[in-house]
C-alpha cells in the first residue's frame, strides 16, 4: 500500500503546469498548452520548401561516404531463394520488420 501512495503522490506532481509560447508568453491553461505543443511540432516537422539553389548549396557540402564499388554492391537484387533462406534462418518468434507479423505465420502461409 505504501508504494501505491508514493506513486499517486508522484503522479500528482508530474505534469506540465505551463509553457512559454514562441513569443515568450507564459501559457498555463490546458488549451493554450496543447496549442503551444502543436505549434512547436508543426514548426519542426514542416518545411519552408527551400529553393533548388539552396538545396544544391547544402548538398554540395556533403561528401559521399560510399565508393562506387560499395554502391554497386548495394544495388544487387535479391533472388527469391535468398529471401526464403533468410526467412527460414531467422527465429520464428521474431518480427522481420516494422509490421508485427511473426515469421512462423509467414513460413506457414506466405508461400
């Protein structure tokens, strides 16, 4: 019971009481805080669509990390046999990618 009360006390202290908006004004009401957060993430995840000249100027500063030989190696296509071997060499309880489909399902029904 002691742990439960400690957790409740901590939860009541944890929280965002207010935030400064982009103009430096303190916002403390729930709608204002949500607006500040939404505006912040809209700003960092949006683009002002740089011109092709600006983009070229930035890209010209980037040095290639891969040799032509490495790039050609990465461009080699996989054969169906190689893909099948890779799937059957993996543990059946692992997800092969971002989608949570188990290899055991793919092995049984994917062919």
